[in-house]
């Protein structure tokens, strides 16, 4: 798997490179600025992009804008955005296209390498990886929504994990329940929220996110 | 259509006349304390020449009255003049700002005396007196004139109809008795005589009185609103703050807001210091100790060392989360990245209720204004989700008339009052540092509409650097 990393802190960039390579991925280019990132994407055609939101030269949301631009020029290009903080506004912008291959995680998540590498793989494979904090805030924002409020505590757990982008199998593993139990919860959630059920993990995730982001 | 217009026209004239009379009366009332004081004083002075022993009690009472009037007169004068200002604002469309210097809050006699001294030392007090004199010596005639004219005109028409004069078929015949009008005016010459005693001018006079009376009433009704406006201008010239007073008020305002700003800045730094000390700093110390312990156990008990390492990792994650919250409280990242509209939009998305955001700015406001606006909205929204029991909130942002304007509306139960809530007061104070204002309309039962305005210029929109 070929990866391009855009991160201006050398320590973090090297750490990420080392971690990904230890898990059998190839970091083909490490860049520091937004414009460099766009050039690297055009030249390397990577399988996945890992981008820090805040990059030089503006030190604002340079990285995010470069990532969105990269997805405009090469549609479907998997992008994992990392940040010191997460904002629902940015999550919405990333998800606005409605297609998968999007990740948005706190930099803290790098601390758990297994989880992090799993997220990179998921995004590269066209899946979704939303930070638990994004989902928590999304659910708080929806707390006035009767349909969401009517879910049982277990169903809420399943909904959160699903919204983070996990497959039914991964949710089952996380909650230590059977996959069939997860499927039952998922069906119930979809009925309560009035969503069209789907067998495809990825499509399910996107439907839930679109619903919560209404 | 034409009728309704005529009725409106008459109504406007009549209303202006009534308002004018009320204003003149309030103005005269404001002169009452001074007038009474002068009367009492003159009585005293006259009395001084008479025998003091016989007039003792009278003398004492007069002195007491003079003292009372002197002590309370300026207060009453000020209240009544302020009333005039408010009425002028409502009726004449002239906004007159209060020109007075701020007064200390008074408890006890000594402080009351001090307050009175301050009041007397304020030039605005003496300008009020000038206005009172101008009003009493003729200013009020300006607004009274149309009313008098209308009464004259009506009186003329009534005299014709009521048959108060002698029968028209006997013109020129010497009057046997006085005509039975309630009050017989003295014989007058010219127009006034024609209007009040038309029978003296024969049939011609009797019939000329109709158009003349009507014309007088029409002119008076037409002139009344204009005269009221003129009166308002005259009053504004004397009752408004002078340029000097305006500057003095401005300096006062700046001094207060500056010290508020410094205070809140210092308090903010203390808060950050405390948060760092109790939060991230403490966690890093704990993390160092845990790592130290893990290092020592590394050989003897790898299992325990592993548990400690996991604990250290958790502590680092918590420290990061706390630092993140702290940074958000100092300068929110979205505000730095994108500017105010997006930052406020992000705030709306984090609310635990439905939120609708609209509006945009054609450029970016200066950073301190952005920050003040952001934290003000953040506080308003926090109030909404904490107290209003609202289902939905609407946030609108814009820049009109040289001011940044943000309106936060919620469908909660209302009843928010800046006078009671210290939060809203603090918010007002912080906005005042930027000459910003907060207006809250929150009737019981809702909705609550909070509007904040900060005067500022926008910089031209930043072009994307990508």
C-alpha cells in the first residue's frame, strides 16, 4: 500500500512513517505544505493520503483544503485527515461528497498503533474512519431528535461504533457480542431512524452519518 | 380614500398639538422647583425688612421650605428634564442622549450632600435650567400656538352656529343687551374681532367668519407637526450633551471599559495558569512518575511494568484532551482557520439542539472583534441550551451599517433579563470594550431574541493561498 504523508512536524511525520512501514505499508513521500501535497498526489498516485489539518504556509486549515482539492481532482482518492482537534464542520465538509474513503481522526489516536493502522487500511479500502469524539458530539447535537433518543443504550453503542465507520464484525468484536446480535441491533436502529437497510457495511455507515448530519 | 387622507391629516395635526401641549407642560413643571425656590427666597428677602420677632414662625417655615427645595429641586428638575428627553425622543424623533456626568450611588446624608454637590457642579444641570427658562419664556408658545389658533377657529364657528350673536336680519341695529356668550370678550379690532364678534361686522362679517375660521384651523393643524419638530430641535440644542460633555462621557466610558478589559484579561490569564497547573502539568508529572516506576519494574516484573505503561499512555491522552479544551477556550481553531461565520457555524453544530445558521460576511473583522463576537455568541448559546429549554435556535450573522451584527433567536420559554442575569451583564461589559452593544428581547413564554452589534470595518476577503 502506497501512502503520502503531509505533516510539518518532523517528529510526528517520522513516527508515522516508521509505524506504517512496520505494518507493511510504503510511505512514498512525506511533504510539509499544502501545495507540495497536491504535487505529490499528482506525481505518486498514492493509495491513501494522510494529512494534518494545519500546515504551512498559512498554518490554518491548509491541509484540509488541500485534501478536499486533491479529492476534487482525483475523485475517490482515500484521505485520512489528522488534527490536534476535531470539528463537526470539517467532518461535514469531508463527508459532503457522500462517497467513502474518508477518515477524520484526532492525532491522539496515533498512540494506539493497531487501531490507527486498521483505520488507515479501512480508509484506503474505501471505508470511513470518524473519530469517536466527532460521533459523540454528533449524537449530542441530535439529542433533541426523538428517533435517536428512543434508541436503547446498547443500540446507541452500536450506532456510535457504526458511525465511526466500523463493520458489523468489528462492532461485534468491540462489544463482545455475536455478529448476529449486532445485525439485529442494526436492523432495529435502521427501522427507528427510518433508513433503508443495507447489507453493505460501507453504505450503512454513510447512511447513518448522512442521517446524523442532516 | 380622500376622506381617509383628510382624517389622517387632521389626526396628525391634533396629535401633534396635544403632544406639544404635554411637552410644554412638562417643561413648565420642570421649572417649578426653581420658581418656588425663587418665590420663597423673595418672600424671605421682603420679610427681612419687617419685624423679625413677629414673623418668626413664618420665617422659619419659609427657610425650611427653601432648604428642602434647594436640596430636592435639582433631583426633581433632572427627573422631569429626563422625562422631557424621553418624550422628545418618542414624539419629535430627536434622540437626545443624557448629558449628565455619572453620579456616585448615595447612602446616608453625607453622601447625598456629596451627590447634590456633584449635580450642581455639572454644567448639564445649569443648561437644563436655561432650557426651563427658555421654555417658560416663550418656547412653549411655539407648541401652544396651533392649539390656541384651533380654539379660536372653533370658537368663531361656534359663535355663528349657536346664535350667540344678534339675529342676522337686524344688522347694524344697536344692541339692546350684551350678547349671551359665556364670556364676553372685550371689543377687539381687525381679524381677531371679526372672528370673535362677527356680528359687529354685519352679514358680511358673519359669513366671512366661516372660511376664515376654517382656514385658521387648517393652517394650525398643518403647522402643528412642523412646530413640534421645531420645538424638538430647540430642546435638543439645549438638552443634549455639549461637545465637551460628549468628549468627557467618551473618556469616562473608555476609562471604564479599559479597566474592565484589563481586569478580565488578568482573570483569563489566571484561569489558564490554574487550568495548566491542575490539569496537563499535573498529569505530565504523574506520567513521569509512572514511567519511572515502570522502568524500575522492567526487569523484575514485566507484567506490572506493562500495566504502568498503559496507565502512562492513558494519562498522556487525558493531558492532550485537556490541552485541547484549553486551547479551544483561548482561541478556537476554526476561528483562526476560517473566521467568524464558520466558527459560529461550528458552535451551532456542537449544540445539543437543532440549530439553523445563516448569513456571511463580505470580509474578515479585526481579530479582537472576531474573538469578542465568537465568545459572546458562545455564551449566548450556552445560555440557550442551559436555561431556555428550547427546541431550536436560529443564528444569523451579517455586517450592516458599519457594524457586525449577530442575532441569536430561540423558541424557549423566554424571561431572560440582562438586569438580573450576571452572565448577560458581563457579556455587555466585555462588548462595551469594543463599543459593542447587546439587546435582549425575552418576553415570558418566548421567543428570546438576543442581538449583538459591534462597530467595525471588514478587511477585504483573503484570497485562498492554494
